[in-house]
């Protein structure tokens, strides 16, 4: 009797779905998706809208998203060249979950920062007690 394949699970170490999770859980991916949710944009517009992303990182992120079928790159045959980026149908399915993740980050920022500050104080006190 043939063994049936189990459904994909990110909890399984060898499951390829981990590569998908790695792509969509990336900070820059989340930001690119959030910005492109507003509509089609050119490269420089994207870079300005995201802020703090290097040209190299934006290029790598866009290429990965295009390869995965989440972003469409359209080159217009004009001089100078005009290149636009937009979300594909599949890419648009990420808008809501990534939007929720971004809002969660904003909503709980103060609490997370307070937790980190307390942990830092405890770590410094522990080092001082040993010294």
C-alpha cells in the first residue's frame, strides 16, 4: 500500500513550507507588501516610502518576491526605462495577514520595549552581583 504524503507543516524540519515562511516573515517583505498594497509603484517611490532600506536590500527583496510570484515587475519600453512593481493576485492575499502583524507590532511596542528594558536591568544587576 502506497504511503500518502502528509500535508505541509512548517513545524517539520525538512518541509519546504519553511522557505515560504522565511520569505514572508522577513521585515523587508512585510514592508514592501504593505507599501505595494497601496498600488503600483516605481523603484524610487518604494524606496522612499519604506525608508531605511538600502538599494541592495530592496533589489534583493523585490527579486525574491518576483521569483515567488508575489510581485510583478513591468518594464515599459521607453527612454529612460520605466519599471513598475505591483502585487500579483497571490501577493494580495498577504496584505491582510501582514497588515495584522504590522499593527500588532505597533500596538504592543511599548510593552515589548518595557520588557526589554527590565531584562537589561536584570542582566546588568546579575553581572554586578557576580563581580
